[in-house]
């Protein structure tokens, strides 16, 4: 993982689109992507952006506390 200064955690937001970025459109994200997002959350704030409703996004990213 890239080194991030501790103070950056509170000042940096990483936003990701769901369809076509975190997953194939309308499909579930793969485990490696989900693991990366979980690890990234230790360093910066992570936000999810998408055109689908929350239910569909939860299906794609899992309801494991990611959202």
C-alpha cells in the first residue's frame, strides 16, 4: 500500500464510481476490489458514487459494512 501521511486521512476523500470502475456494470465487485477498498479506508475517507439506488449498490459491493 502507498504510504499516506496520518494527517492526510482527514483531508483526503477517494471517490469511486460503481459500474465500470469497481465492478462490471450491474455485477458484483470481485473480492480483490473489496479488499482494496477496505484497506484504503485505513488511510483516507472512501466514498461510493453511482447511478443505481442504494439497494443495487449494496448488492454489488456487499453489505459487509463497506457502505
